[in-house]
């Protein structure tokens, strides 16, 4: 297999994970690693879906809870809870972010012809996070637009965020029982 | 713009180098001119200026920036007259030269694109030319600079030599962009040139290829130069041509011109080399590093590699047997401590790469003082000491503007007019002293003047007017002095365009605190004032006090901590609507609860403060007390920016990784001073 073909194949590979009984996928080339949930250092004055920061081989990396990000029901972190570390690109700047998901599922090849446009999701999830839908046999995987997922530039100033953050005062509890999103 | 310039993107890099060289050259010229203005009549200074102009001209011509080359040429010709003492150095002459430097700077800046004020440039050029016209063409020097010993030796014009150069370019000469006329022009600068082209190699027209070179030349050069200097001009095209240089004995008459030309060419190459060694330009993304620093890095890395193999060895040995394991343990410990030392040295060496002498920033100010003092009709001398003190590049870049403000301020408000100074029994010329020095782990920069000092009465009056101080208060002298750092405060009676718009001092303070430094003022009426800036050596590492709040460990920069006291409940007062106050030695210190500020668990009631620690930090000249659960170690911490992967978080300076691998947040003390005033009040109460 030549290098070219390989890259082409990798381009169509997606790492999928489970979130609230739904399967989501991210391009495998953007994944830097998968690790278990560990305690984070909470960041004050930040959006509630930012669980804090961790030390990833000397780099300080923010951790985002995807359930909170998607306004899904918040559940306690368990044995399967994992952090998928991805590289995202924003304004020509590479950033590393950890995503907390329920569990890792699989790696799938999804060709362009098996990709569908995003239908309207209504309230459950905002469309800007979704790149498209991937069909795998009878199954459907939601392919995420990870660069949009955590657009830090759109994060409002800390002071405003702070006022909506009252419910997350209890940071230590997040380790076991994530609190209700604001 | 008539310049053709280097437009090809591949040449961008060369352009940048040329630009840096031009700027270095202009710095030399400017420094020299200011020295002349200051009464320095050393011919060396004139020579330095001349060399600077000469290399810019040479470079500009080579790279095709005809506008720069033409402009510098006029400058150079006029400078040559100064060198030959046909023209005396006078303030108006220095002024027009300084203006030319400004024009050149603008031209150099716009080399990569953009436009400069052509009209003004043309005006300056015309003025320079008019100075040239003033120089009589006679050989007798007009009122010149005091002839020193230097000049006398130069007056003895040496014999001129006549050279015959046989210049045969290869056919491919033109393909690399070489132009014979550039070489001829360069030779013409050495002396009188006459060319005899040889067309004998020209092919018949049908075989003629326009991109090839068929002509050769016989060049006669009358100049007092040696062979090497002539060959130097052919350096660029060495591989593309054959050059033969032979001397013909022939006496010369025109003594005068040659002397000037001679020393010029002899100096130009060494001058260029000297300039390229100068420090890197401000605001540039690249940095020029001393080769010694890189060598020491290499050495340390080498040591580390050896260290690693030692450790490997010991590990292998230790697994052989029980006894070996026991004995190798000692060795292992030694190796580890060696590794630790090497690592620390390596870290220091890497930090040193970012260090630049403060002169790179200080060099801007003599010009500023010159311009301002003539504008304000004051006599001011700028003394600079400790310009070799090194500072982190980032710190250095950020200190430029605050210093500019301070010097401007000293000039405008501090130093009195000559009449006032004489009346006060002082020297007519005021002095501003700019100094830098290492003190402990920080760098001190001081701006002192011998002017009138801060006018306490005026400041206090203004402060009361603006409602910063209540009428009944009796602040101490120092407290009054500190008021100048207050936003919107200016005591200049007349708002000048130099300073006095009431922005400035508070901006100075903010900028300095932003980079983790602090600024203080000491002033004595009638004797002058001193502004003292304390800066951290680097922005990458800071001395931190680790503190514990809730389950979390935070870092407070040690530099901002004044003291730590145990909370005594009797000293706490709750002022409704504005927060909590702690009374300490008659001072009321606002208290910030870290738990509430950073949303940490268990934001408890007031009475839980008993027995806790109150860390008093100072920011923007105000003391603030931070309630923390406990004090931990003091550590040097490496600052990791949150912005690398996230965004800037208000109240947080950055993060650091502690010895156990966990991440800890560094508290940005400067943002703490706001809570009492507005938005964060709510935070305290919610």
C-alpha cells in the first residue's frame, strides 16, 4: 500500500464514542490519545463545560465535558468514562483539548458517499457542532466538527460567565457526580 | 517610488537581513550625530557616521533600492565634506542629518511594501543639497572642527597609485543577476576610473544570445588603494569572471579627494562587520544569540547525554546481583544529583538565550531627549549607565514605552527651564540619568532627574479637586507622590503635546505590573525625582508561594507578597455594601476570600476565618488581604500560558506543573485590586 492510499484511508477513518446512548465520531487523525478520567484543576471564571486543566506531558490542556457542552443530562463519571485528547485548529492555531465522553466505541471507515448532510436537530443539539452523519451498515454515527466544538474565541468574557456559574461551585463533587448544568 | 527593489518572495529573507543592517546602520548614524551635537568633536565619530551611511548606500544599490541609495548618496557627500573639514558641525546641520535619518528609516520600513512621505523626503534631500552648495569648492577648509591629532595625520595625503585591471566576465556572468556597472560604480568610489571595453569576443549577430556576456574591460583606476581592496569589489562575482590587477607607477596631483576616498573604502568593510554584531532589533521575532551562549548549551547537552549513559550503565549493573544492587544505589544517587545539576544549568543557559542587553531599548532615548529638549527650550543631558545589564527579550520589549513616558515626563515636568535653574542656583543644563542594574533576583531601572521634584502641594490640590483625596485627609508625602500613578492625573499647568494629557503615569504603572514588575517614585522638592522600576529577570519563571485553599493549591508570585498574618477575628470589620476590612497597624486592608473569588468549595461564613492565614499582597499600590487555608512551600515555578490551548482567564496569570505532576494556577494579583470597586463586589456577596 503506498503512502498516498494510506493517508486517504486514514482520512476517512473515524474514532467513535458513546454519549447518552448515541454514537459520535471524530476524525482519527485529530486524535492524540485516549486516557482515563483524572482529577482536573478547576478553572475559575470559565464556561461551565470546562472541567478544568490537566498536565499532559508537560502541556496544560483544558478538559471539556461533552455532555455539558451539548446540554445533555449530566451523569456521574464511572469506570468507562474516558478523555479523548484531540487536536483542533482555530485561526491557524493548533490547540489541544480533552473531551470527556461516556465510553469509546470503535474505529470506522466512512467514505464520502456514506456521509449525509446534517438534518435539523431541533433543540437536542446545535447544528454547528455537526459535520454530517455517517452511515455504517444500518447504524448512524454523528460526525462532529471538532474545530467548532470548543471555539474559545466565542467564549464570553470571564465576568459574564461567572454569573451563570453559580451552580458549579462544588468542583470536587464533579469527580464522582457531575452537577446539573446551569 | 522609483525603487525597483527586491520583490521576489524568495528574496524576502535577504531583504529582512538588509533591513536589519540598515536599521543598525541608522542607529550608529543617529548615535554619532547626537554625540556630535553633545560637543563630541572626535573625527572618529564623523567617520562612524560616514561608514554607516556608506554601507547603507552600498547595500541599497546592490539590492536595487535606488531611492535609498540616491538619498544616502547626497548624505554621504555632505558627510564627506564634514570629514574633510570643509563644513563645520553646527546644530542646524545635525538637525538636517537627523531628519535625513528619519526619512531613511521610513524608506527602509516601507521596503517590503507601503509608502512613505515622498514629499518630505524630497524636501530634506533638497535641503541637504543646498548645504552642499554652501561648501566652497576651494581646497582651503572653512571654519572646521578643531583639528585634532587624528586630522593632522589624515592631512598628509599619501601618494596615489595607478592600477590596471583586466576584467573578463564569463559568458554566464549575467545569468546570476550580476551587473558589471555595479562593480564599476563601486570602483568609482575608490578613485578615478576609466573604462576601455573590448568587443573582440562579440559573436556574429545570428549567434548572439542576449542573456550572455561577450564584452570584457580594461579598467584604469587611480586611487590610493592596495590590490586587496580592489579585489574585494570583485568578491561577489569571483567565480564568474577573470580579474587581473597590475600596478602602474604614475604620480598623482589631486591630493585632496583621494584622501577622503581612501579612508572611506578602508573603513567600509570593517564597519559593516562591526554593525552586524550589534543586538537584535526590537519587536523582531528573531533573536541574535551570542555564539558563546550556544556553545555552553551544546556542552550541557553533551554532559546530559553522558549522564544518561551513566545511568543506563548503573541500571544494567544493578540488575546483575543483590550486592551490585546495593552498591550501585550510592552511585545512582550521585548520578542523579549530577543530572539534577546539569538540568538546572541547562535551564539557566536556555533562559540566557532570551536575554538581551538593555541598551537595545535604551538606545532610542538619546534621540528623544534631543528632540524634546530643543522643542521645550531646555538644556538636558541624558546619562546612561548599566546599559549592558541583560533582561528577557519579552520584558525588554514591554519596558520601552513606559520608559519613554517616564523620560518624557522628567523632561517636561521635572527639569526646569534654564532661567529657573539659574535662579535656583543650579547648572543651566539639567541631567536625566537612566540606569539599569541587577539587584537580587531582579533588575532595577531608574530614571532620575535633577529637576524641581514633585510638587506635593499641587498634587494634593489636584487630588482633592478630582475627589481622589478628601479635604480633611493628611496623607504622608510618599502617599502624595504615589498619587501621580492614579488614572487621569496630570499636574502640568499647561497641557503640552509632550505630556500632560493625564494619561501616562497610570499606563506606565499598569504596563509594568503587567510584566510582573513594580514602579516606585522618590522625590525631593528642588532636588529632583527618581522613578524606580523593579523587573523580574524573566517572564518564564517566577518565585512563587504555594498556598492551599479548599482542596486546591495555588501559586502567588512572591514578589507581590508583603507579609502574612494569622487572622484575628477582632480585627475584621464587615462594611455593608463594600466588603470586609481587616485592620492592620492602623491601616484598613480590604479582604478577598479566595474561595469566593475562585468558586472553591465551602465558601463558608465569616467566622471560619479564625486561625486562617491572611496573605497581604500589594498591587497597584494597594494592599489586599487574601484569606487562605494554609501556606505551603516556596518554589520557583515555570509559567505555562493558558492561552496555548485555551484562552486567557481573568484573575489567572497562568498555570504551572508542580513536582507531583498536578497543575496549579498562578494568581494574577493585579486583577485583585478591582474587587472593591465594582464588579467583583457582587462576587463577594453572592
